[in-house]
C-alpha cells in the first residue's frame, strides 16, 4: 500500500497533490502505513479514502479501486449506517461500534458482515477536524461460527431430551424458526419404499414444494446443492434477512443400519457464500436430527422387547433370541447384565469397537477413560439402589486406541417379585454433539483472547496518541521561545530606528508567539489529564475559590470586578484538578467581560439529587458578552473559538479541559448564554466520589 499511495495520482482527487498535503495528514498516514493493525483514513469533506495493507481485505473486490475515492462512493450500501459516525467524528467527538452489522456488497452480493471499529478525529494545524482515523477488526467469521455452534448445541440438547419422533420434529421446528439466519427454511421428508416422499415437518408449512431431485441422494447417500431454489417452490420464504434465499441443499438422514429413511431440504442464507463450512454445518444439523430419531427408535424397540421378555421361563427365551437378532443390527453398543452388573450379552458392535472380551473382569477398566470411571460408578450405584434408569456420559476406548464420547442408557427389567432381574442398555455414540459443544467453548475462549488483544492494541494506540501530543507541543515550544526572545531583543535594541509600521509588525509577532506558547501549554495540560494520577482528598471549595481570587487579584482589581459566592461545601475529588476547573471558569468570565460595565461574577450553590445520588451543583453566572445558545455544546470542543483572537486572547482549550476534569470526577458540565445578558456554567460534582 505504501507503493500504491506513493505512485497514486492524488492531484486528481479532492485532497490534491502530495506536495500540498498538510502535516496532520502526513503524520496520520505515517502511523497508518507503519501499523500491522487494519487502519483507514478518511480525509477532507469528501472523506477521501487511504488505507494500509492490513485493511485492504476488508473492501473485498473493491480493492484497490477504493483507494483515493470518497467514502460515499466506496460504501453506498452502508452509507446510511456510517454517515452519522463520520458526522459525529467531524464534530470532534470520537465514535465507533462493537460487532456492528454492516451489510456490504464486496463480492457481488449483499454480504452479512460484522466489525469492531473506531472513528477518531484528526485535527489540522488550525485546530479543526481535517479527517477521520478508522481502526477496524472484522468479526464476521467469529460471530457466525459462534451462532452456528450455539444452534448445534441447543438442537443437540433439546432433541436428546425428546421421547418421541413427534417431539423431535416439534422441537426442531421451534428451534430452527427462532434461528433462521443460517437456515431460512427447512422441510423434512420420510422415504418409504417406492412411494412419493412424505413431508413430516416444515418451518414454512404454507409453502408448496414441487418435485425434488433426490435420485443421487438416495443412490449415493450424499448431500446435493441446489443453486436455483425457485424452480422447486411456489414462493420462496423470507425470514431473517430481507432477501429471498436463492440456494438450497438436500441432506440425507441416516438410520442406524446405514439406510436413508428420509432427507432434509434446507434453504441457504442469501447473505452468505455456500462453502465447505456451510455444508458441514447443515450436515451436522441433519446428523443431530438423525441421531435423536435413531435413539428413540432403538429405545422404543428395546423397551417393547424388554416388556415382552418379562411376560413368560419359554416366551422369555424366544424374546431374548429375537432381541439379540434385533440388537445385532443396531449401531449402538447394546449390552445385558444381571442385577449385579455382570455382563451376560453384548452385540457384535461392542466387540468390533472395543476389541475386548466383554466377559473379562478387566474389560470396564480397560475401555473407560480414567477421568470418567468415578462418574459411571456413581450413576450405576444410584440406579441399582433407586431402581431408576441408568444414564451417564463417558469416553470409551476403541481398538484403535482412540477415545470417543458415548451416552449410556440402561433400563431395569423387573421380575414378578418386583425385583430387578436384569439390566438392558446401550452405548450411543455422541462424539459429534460433544464436538459441537467443544467448538462453542473454543469460540468463547477465542473471543476472550481477541477482546484482550484488541484492548491491548487500543491502549497502545491511546498511549501513542498522548505521546504524540506531548512531543509535538514540547518540541514546538523551543522555536517559539526563540522567536519571542529575538523579537524582544529587536524591540529593545532598534526600537528608536523602527518606523510605526515596523513597530506594529513586531508587536504582532510578539502577540502571535505569546498566543502560541499559551496554546502549547494548553495542549500539554489537555493531553496529560488522561494520565493524571493523584489520590482522592477532601476539598474545601471556599478555600479553593479564595485561592483563585488571590491568583487573579491583579485582573480583578484592573477590571473593578466583583466576585461573590455562597457558602460552599466540602467534596471529594482531585484538589489540583478542581482548582484548575474553577480557575478556568472564573478567568473566562473576567476575560469575556463587557468594556462598559465592571464584571460581576456569582457562584450559587445547591445540593441536588441525580439518579438517586447526591451532587453539589454550582452555577457560575456572569454579566459578560455571553454567546449564542446554538454554541452551547461547541464551546467545549478543543480549539473552539467564538470570537476573534485579536479581541480576546486564549488557546481554545480552557473549556475543553474543564469538561474533561468534570468527567474525570463523574460529574456534568453544561453552559447557556445570551449575548445581551451574559453566560452561565452549571457544574455538578458528586459529593462522595468513587474512584474508578
């Protein structure tokens, strides 16, 4: 990007040729290009765009076309959302947002995009905002992955608790309807022989579905992407996003024996590109639904078979034989034990997975993960004592040496004597559901890491900006001092030979250098306030006002001013800052007084309650030149001036510093004015301050 910017024809843009650029733009661009953090700069009234390499992926295929173009031309699709942020920053107030949804058209379609960003004003040499410093982190993929992982977790948790096929479909419909950002619509069909697929569940039942191309799905058992969904629906449902979905996917549902008993017909978001991650997400949804249906079918068959077993010392034998034949076809690791837990039967699936002899006393200790042994033992002992079903989760070791998560469910078989004679149960593979939960946990940890990293970057950026203000102000003071000293020497040594014009020019130089020194001091004080460290203390405001009166004694006497104040309270705060606050406000009242009448300044105190908290309210009222009410907010901006500097001296930082001091004390500062009556400043400070 440094090379692109260096060779770009800037004379054809609103900011002009490089040779005419202000120092403020050069400094901001230097910080931008030397940073590894994604940063853009919007400069001038047209918000001409400059950015670094880290920021270049954000506009997608608009890069590098976007370089040097106005913001409104680069971002027409989100202009209504971001234009107020630009206006706010140009008024001097920093802004930004966290995880903001900004639908961009950077890859040929309206894309769901999320960003963390800041808008920081960049001030020019004249004290006005010349541009915006924009730091950005794209959070799209984190938020979408967290949303999908959350949906998978919720779906797995809710469906695993279902006790019937109807309940599975009902809960699935409810969850997908409430989370339609990634799956706008979903239809589930059951396949039965040669018959037409039967619709068993739908999130949009009012929509009519035409014949679907399911031949490959049935034959190969693989998902099928449908790039044009309109040819299969009488109308495309619109849910979360305003755009109608244009794509869909067919995903098979799998039974325990490998047969495909049905399939899922799901819509794809119009605001996300269909890729491998999207496919895996939809297939995970189908996998959770399949697993829940399979578990219900298996347990219903096992429960029915167990009831038959308990009916007859001849029917029992036939039932057991039938039960064993049935369970051999199931994917679960089915087992039968006696009342004490000694194994009497396991399916071939058990042997295929574990590779162990199930009747060996060492079997359990060899196949169960050491960290899960106590969990299973407690669940087993509780079920034996209470006679309730045995349920738990544990990791079982396969013959390949790897562990997978299983859910164990065992049902007691009661004898005619009301005693437990056997236990029938199964281990169901839930590794995919557990992986979804792990994905969510990993996303939360990643979020915490990103937030911490971003906070460190922002703190580092703030420190750099404060250091820049301090160094700039400090380094500029030395040449200004020299101008003041040598112009003074000129006046002392050659005053007698100077004509009137020369004396006038020399006085203007001295006046300008004095104002510049005052401005540098103001910048240093303003920049240093954020890093100010001092313990809270009790402050007698009567003593504070008397100190201010003493320090301004010469000005008060010269202008024959009257300063009156009520009996003031004690408050908690930072003494040096509170002194500076009242010094600036009273000094301002003296400075902006009328020439024809002596200044009269009053400080009126009242205790008030704001949001159930006691505040000390001070109204500083003067009879000076006042100001137009429309400038009541602007006067607190840095370098803001309402009067010509030739008429009233000052740096334009005094009231901005006051605003910062009051905010540091968790208080409020407002102003009102009338050019014919004067000005009034209202300071509200907590009586009992809590340091933050």
